[in-house]
């Protein structure tokens, strides 16, 4: 399963649809965001996805964590949201 990577200019509804689709298929999803704007979009998308999934009686929880990722030879700290069915 691929990590859903969110940018500050990502469309919230599109990310929410991706989260819901991945959770339906794999029973969990991983979302990664770097920077305040990206984290903001990721959280908004997660809230929307939670609503989409609730329509199918799927309740999810998200567990955040810090992860180090290497981008262009530099290590950056990202927020990773592990989304799982409760």
C-alpha cells in the first residue's frame, strides 16, 4: 500500500476520497504531510473521509506520529497519520 502524501495545495475532497478508498480496500491508510499547510489539508481531508466512511458504518481512528523522510538528500520531519478501523 502506498502512503497518501498531502501537500499544502492538495484538494481536500480528493485526498478525502483517496483516504476513504484505501481504508475500504485495505482496512487502514497512511497519510504523510510536511509543513503546517500540508498538515492542515491532511486533517481536513481526514475529517471528510471519516464522514464518508461513517455512511458505510465504518468508524476510523487516526494515530499521529513523527517520521523522518529524506527529500533531495535532506532529512525532513513529517507528520504521519495512521488511519485504522476501530
